[in-house]
C-alpha cells in the first residue's frame, strides 16, 4: 500500500480516535458529577483513580511490560501526582456546582496557560501575537465567569481555574518526562498517586459507598480507561495540529449531557466566553504547529483530564 494511503488512513483513524476519546472523557465527567451528589470531592477523585487503575495497568503491562513502569524519574512523578490530586479535587468540586458545559468552557484556558508557562519553565519563546491570543483567551474566561457578580467570585469558578493551572503545570512536566519515561508509566503512576494521595486526604471524611453507585463507579473506570487509550492512539497516529482542536468537541458533549441528565443549558455569556477561548486556542495551535505531549493528562480530560 502506498505511503500516502497509509498516512491518510492513520489521519482518519486518529481523528476518530480523538472524537471517541473526548466522548469517553465527557461520559466519565458526567459520572463524576453524579457521584458528587453523595461523596466529597477528594473521595470522588480517589474513586476516579482506583476505578481506572486496574484497566490502565493491564494495558501498560501488556504493551511495555513491568520494567519501563519502574525505571522512572520519581521526583517529577511525585510532583505530577500532587498536581493530579489538586487538579481532580478542584475540578470535581466545581462539577458539583457548575454545569459540565460551563466547567469545560473555563477549563479550555488550559492550553493557553501551557503556552504561557512554557516561557519561564522551559525557556521557550512566545511572540507578541501568541501573547495577544493568551490575553484574549483570558478575556473569554472572564466572560464565562461574569465578573459583575454571577460567577467571578464563586468558589466553583475559581476551582476550575485552579484545576486548569494544575493541568498546565503537569503538562509541562510531561514534556520533560517524555524524554526518558514511557507514556504508560506516566499514566499509571499519575492514576496510582492520585488515588493514593486523594484517598489519604479523603479518609477522615470518607462516606460509605452505596451499592446503587457501583455501576456509576464502573462506568467512570471504563470510560476513563478507554478515553486514555484512544487519546494515546490519536496522538500517536495523527499530527497534533490536526487532532488537538477536536478536544473542543467536549463542549458539544457537555451541553448534551447537561440537557439530558440535568435539564440545563448554557447561558448566552457562557457561549460567548467559550467561543472567545476556543478561537484563541485554535489560533495558538495554528501559530505553534509544535508537538504536544504524546499523552494528555489522565484527568477529567476536560481532556480531563485527564
């Protein structure tokens, strides 16, 4: 088969993989939001890690074996573990109080933060046009939060920003870790440390699990694992500049799930703010054309995301 035919096939497959990944993570986030009605945020974060860890660990052992999982740079993995706890705990806290679509709209600022943080942390150069795009994206965040009083000073809105910042810093560490550590190791240890760390913090206020919630926890584990696998395949097979914009389809799923499960729709200002953030993010992707981390965070993906 000609090389260009194989390339086209991989591109199409990567697009479909990315679309499936975003859907899986949206379903996972809907499950997390459902669980927040009965359990504290850190306990939900623990359940997210524990429910996906066995499946992801089996995938890692099957694809690379045990040795790459143990030969890692422990300090950076420990840092990512704590960032994962902060990210997931904050995002789950926000999910209890915000519609999925609103939380996603704010979280979309994460790629802008990654670009901004790459300057002081990685020493990368960001030109004036990209700084302008970052500034425009932050205006979009303020639009969603409505600083006149409808959202700017709510803990939920600020919690999403904290989650996005933690995700951005963690993504920067991925760029460093990817030079020496396997993708599988980064995903497995992120989930393991998040489950363990969040579990220790959640233990004093642990709420007994209800039997009727077992299927929701199972859905969170399965969709989270499938999302991680498909997003890995998407970034492995396709060009980052082609498939990364598909992450924004999460807003479509967020709106649909909000309407189907909770009977709510985004307000006009949320739509406007999301459009501004997405436009600035797409501009950055077009300007940079650089490879992103081969495995986005194991979050909520909000991607997230992870």
